[in-house]
């Protein structure tokens, strides 16, 4: 997938989608939030990316658990129950008559402020809830090229990287540095120099048929990541969450990234070193297992 983990096939239907803002539907060109919104002013909010596959929002409970846990960590009352939020998601799908191959971005900010200032006490409205549904199929490609960047995934006493917040400046800077280096995505290290994650996906390597990923202390609690680890353990593939360095990456037999949008994406190159020219056998097997898992989830 040369070009990035979120490359998708253009779909003209996206030009006429309806977007939900606080439960009201707006045409794409009319969907707007206030310049005084906490998300615009400060990046103060949490979000989720969710896939609609064959009529079913995949792993919805896990996504909503992460959303509400993040909001609680930010001391933000979303103002809707998880069941009410699920109904909002379904309402925007129904309004657009969407059934499959859809990616939704659910965003919740603290709300509108009376003045541009960071303190929550100047927030004068309930949280802003925006849901953008788009028809999206991942574009096929031969494999990602990664570049290790100087921007680190920080310690939890700076900004906990496990929080799926709107504030993503460190990931944006990592993405820019990787792009300037001619890569598709950034590989980010943790404060101790071990491999942490990519700037928008989770990173795995395969060594002697064992699957390795980071400890998870310095990356988002990825839902696809957790599903892949579970698939490994259910199918006789040893999966390890551990500290490892770039030396281990450069000598890996295979590598792949995971994310809600594209699932498992093979990685062909890291820092100019070729890992594998095509999806390796373990990656290909996990891709098939994950597709089956999504189909089973859709069947309920």
C-alpha cells in the first residue's frame, strides 16, 4: 500500500454524505462546528475510527469502551450513554442508507467555550459529538515503507500515549518527518529507545515464526492490535509483547502494521532495509484469519 496506511479508493458517493453533528444531519458542505469549539481551539477531545462491514459496526463495544474511558480520563462527561451513542452511529448510517465498506470517524470534544482559554470552566455547552461516515475501501499495494523518526512516544506523565485524544501533534510531526524521508509512515521509539508504534498504526515483526510487538506501554490500546494478538494465541502462533530494538527490526523475517481501517498491512522496508518483498507466510495467514474474524463479527 504505497503512500500510507490510510490510502483508499475514491468513491463519488462521499460527495453527498450526511454528517451528524449533535444528532442533527447536515450535508457535507454544510457540516460545521464553532471556532470556539474546544476541539478546534485546543484539540480537547477523544475520538474513534469504526468500520461498518456487512451491516455491522465491527467491535463496537470495544471502541465505545475506549472512547468513554478516554473521556473519563479527561474528566469529560459525554452526556450520552454508550447505548445512546450507538443509536447515534446507527442513525447516521440509516440516513445515508449505508450497509458496508464504510469508515466512521466519531469525534467528541468538550464543547464550545465562551472565550479561547484552556480551562474547562469556560466551556458553556455540552460536548460536541460529530460523526463522519465515508465509503472507504483500502487501496491495494505491495507493502509499506517505514522510516524511524526522532519524535518519541512520550511517557505517561507528559501525555499518556494510550489516550486516543484529538491532540496528535507528536504523531503529525512524526508523519511529516517520515514523508520528508520518502517513507509511507513513521516508526516511533519509546523514551528508552525501544520500538513503540507507528504514527497512526501498530507495529509488529515476525522472527522465526514468532510475532513480536511492543509492550503496549507507549502506544494506544489498539483494538485491531488486540484482535491480532488474540488470533495468534488461538491459532498456535506465539505472540510476544516485549521490548525490542531496531536491530531486531532490521533482522526480522516479516513485518506488518495493524489498524481499524486497513486491518493488517504488510511492511516491505524499514529505514531503507528490505524486510520482505511481499507479505510473508505468517502475515498472509494472519490477514486471512483477521478477514474471517471480521466476517464472523458481522454475522453476530
